[in-house]
C-alpha cells in the first residue's frame, strides 16, 4: 500500500514538473504579442511616436515593414479570444466584434537597417488575432476594415 502511494506521489510530482514549461511558453507568446502590438495609452500617435515605439520595442533590427499598435484595455483584447468580444474568422483566427483604436506604423523606404523611418496612420478598426489557450499570440496585419 505504501509503495502504491509513493508511486502515485512520484507520478503526480513528475506531472507538476512538466506543466510549467508549457504554461510558460504560452505566456511568453502572449508577452511577445503585447510587446509588438499593445500600447494602452499612446502619446502623440504621429511619425515620431512610431519611430520611438518601433525602436523601444525592438522592431528595428532589421526595420520591420509594418506594425500596428492596439490601444485600449488588455482585457478587451483578450476577450476577442473568447465569445465575449470575438468571432471565428477562417480556420484559425478570431475577429473582434468591436473596433479598437490603432496606430499603424509603416516603414517609409530606404535601408532595412537602422535608423528606421516610419509613417503613422491612426484610426479605429476591427482587429484579427490568432489565439492560443485563450490568449492573443498573433496580430494579422493584412486585415483592414473599410
């Protein structure tokens, strides 16, 4: 009996040891998404904003062609991954039911090496995300709601 309990305890402990890396991987993809695409309260939202944000967020080695920053609350963006604020779109993506304030930064030519110059476009639009385990992990730049 004691041997069976020890074996069960060992299996349980091994299971606990395997769980955190999976959760950490999911969390790291979500954190990368936030780094690349989230800015709760932007200041300026002009070309200088784009150049500063792209550099600060590590998106200029090489110069990323296009990047969109989503403004608002994290919980509203996360809700797209659920039925609260999102609907399935295609095979693997989800589209927001509500519009979000965004700033899109577009590289305006020249070398793909720094210093990078960007043009800002501001507006509101529905956003298209890929989600894993209830968290956004990818922003689809190709979708622009007219």
